[in-house]
C-alpha cells in the first residue's frame, strides 16, 4: 500500500514490509501490513545521527509551558499541538488521567527543557486544528524531533491526518521500533472492538474484519461486535481500495478517534498508518 504523495514527504526509498506471519497471506494482503517502514533507503536514515531531522526552514520560538504530552504553550501566547502524534489524556473535570498520560507529559517536559528554552516550530501544511491551536512539528535546540522521541519511547501513538504528511515515514519507523519492543503503550493490549468503553476519543482497537463494503462516501470495514472503520472517499487513493477488500477475515488493529453513531462505535481511518494487520493464526 502506498502512502499518499505530498511535496513535503519524499516517497523515494520508502518501503513497507509485513510483520512476521504464522501463515503467509496473499501478496495483495501482505502489502496491507503497515508501520514496518524500513530505515534502509529512507532519505532520513542516519542523517546527523537522528532519524527525523528537520527538513526545510524551522522558525524559532521560546517555550512557556508544557500542557500535556502533545500540547504546549509558547512565550508568544500561542498554544501548539504537535503534528503526527496523540498521547494519553490528562484527567480533567473530575476524570482520572489515562494510563501513561503523566509519563508522556513528563517526557515532553524533559525533551523541551525548562520555560524559556528555545524550540524549532515548523508549521504544518494545515496550520491550525478545529480548536484554533497551531499545528506544528517541534524540535529541540539540538534538532531532535520531539514527536519522534515520544513515539520511540512508546508514549505516543502515530496519528497522521492529511495534508500534514511531512516526516510520516520516519515517525512510523519510530513507532514500529517501540511496538516491536513492547514499550509504554504497546505493553498494554489493544481494546477489544466488541467491548469498547462508552467514552469517545483516541483509541487503539483490535478486532476481526467480518466484511468490507462500499458506500457512496467511501469504504467500510465492519468488525466483529459492530464497530465500523471508515475510509472516506477523499482518503481512498492512499489506501488502494482493492487491497482493503482483501482484509475480510483478518485480525486488525486500528488507531484513531472513536465516535458514536446510531450503528455503534465508528472510527475514520485517515492514512494507511492507522491500520495494522496482525499476524495470522495457524
């Protein structure tokens, strides 16, 4: 499965390989195994000893405070949301912290340094989210990509939303490394799609694809238990729909924001990196 092209995301040298399989899937399905982006041949491989060094101009700013694992305030008063990741939510309105939320927040504070520290703040192709927060890739004074560092520790999940596709290959490689090692969030099993908690929000969900069907607005993967994964028509070109249709009967993990609809829990898949095909069982 190919990644949607973008001028800020070099495609040359980007490779995808399958996870170790107990039973080898068909060649078409094998190409649906995401996340294992090979470092060899990547334009970022080994550059200055960092997997995700900055590409292009990176404006500088000063840190005011870290809010949580993926959000901070700048001295200018702007609130910034890190592009490419989602971390567990800190508790508010009486709700407890989500697991590892405090660790993710502490890790971002460690990575950014104290208030007043200088950061590289590179805007995304889409500069703001629906809450008005500035969307940016962040780098420390040594040029370290902060999203990559959190992913590599297993304290964030990859959350790719087009058109902000810069660094997607090397961020996926960082997540794959944490997943293989079972670090942080990857030490906890994914939520069962048939037994989801009533809340909405970003989740890692596991289930068996019962059927794949077309609709006027895209394509649906229906999981056992009633959950639906939607690939909107606007995003289908990145996924290659004929390959998605080969997933019926396979166990998958999906990463994204769960919402509730009349038919049950739903999740929109915005990019191939949101879907993992699990090894088949003998």
